[in-house]
């Protein structure tokens, strides 16, 4: 299930201000900070080993529509699985707060991950899952966690042909928030 948690960052210990679990509520709350969140159909029948080209082909109509609407110049697929040899290095890189000079768009076609968006005195923690599309505006401080055992495929769209380029803030803020593994454990405890 997708989830949004809004935290206050005014003190050393982040404090949960609100939790939303329904797509429409998540979208409405994120719209207040100009972050787009939509629930799409992720219904292409892809096998776990589907290549980037196969994923892009399966969703080409949606990709083409977004490319025309926003002027995207490039598209790729990021796919992570628990046995990926570079998972620890990539996780460490994505866990550092950064900004982009263009807006960041991700459509999860499988699995899940968490976006953390730092705006003013709040951090918006968005657990995205299969079927979620999120777009973080240019210049917004954020980071991403895929967990210690990552499992996701996401289509990434870029307005620049260079693809993913991050400018790191060197702020250690990410270490103050629950990572994806802690988030999952907490959800399991609530459900159990």
C-alpha cells in the first residue's frame, strides 16, 4: 500500500504530523508542495528479467504521452533486485540528500521504494509501489531509499539527454529518518 508520512524537522528528533494511505489523499497533500502523485495502471505482463527495452515497449503509450506533454528528451528503466552486485553502493548514493536542475519523474512498474522530500520545516516520506507515479520539481531537496534488499523497476523520464544528474547538499538529514527497512518493520508491526 502506498503511504505518505509528513514529519516536522524543527527539532533533532523528527515528529510525525500526519499519515495518509489513500491515493487521493496522498496526491492532495503532495499537491500543496507542487509534487505530482498519481496512481496508474501497471498492468503489463513482464517477467522479472524483462529488459529495459521490453519495459519501455510495454508502457510506450504512457511514456510517449508524458514525453509530448513535458518535453522529455530521454527515458530509462532502473531495476534493482536483492542479488544486484551494486545495490549497496547505489543505495548509499541515493540516500544522500540532493537536488536536480530538472524535475524528477518515476513510474513504478514493479516493487517499491521511498522518496523523502525536504520542504522548509517538513519532510514528506512517500512510500511508492507498483502503479505509483511521482514527480519531484527541480530544485527540491530529496533522497530515495530502496532498502537493503531492493526489489523494484521504475521508468525514469528526463528533460535532459544526460539523464540522472544530482547535486548533493552534504546535509546528513537523511540519517534522522526511518529508512525503508525500518519503515517496513514498523508497517508489519502495525498490521500484526
